[in-house]
């Protein structure tokens, strides 16, 4: 169980890092025609799709704050914390 516990941390950290990058890029009005930003958006669209309805009224271009992305970041971190507390220590 210890190996599974330590192997999930980098995966969750990568997911959260990608979501934080998405949030910052959208707050800074990143242009979707940029190849790097487009790649980031395509990768993270899968992660934020379940809560896309929260941001249905957001503009397509310009600065925007995605509440769904922030919600997924918070829920992921809370879930990781609960997983770490629930797992037996060895």
C-alpha cells in the first residue's frame, strides 16, 4: 500500500499543476491560437468537462475566471488529503 500511496502523489501533483496553469493562462487572457496554450487547453478540457456548466456564460476570448477549474483543483486537493489520512501508515 505504501508504494501505491507514494505513486499517486506525483500524478495528482501533475493534474493540479496543469489545472493551475490553465487557470492562470485564462486569467491572463491567453490566446487560444497559440500552440502551447491550445495544447494545454486540449489536455485540461477532459479534466474540467464535468463542471463546464459552471462557466457556460464566460466569454470565449479575453480574461476569464473559470469557477469549474478552481472547484476541481480544490476537490482534488481535499480528496488527496483524505486519501493520505485514510491510508494506513507503515
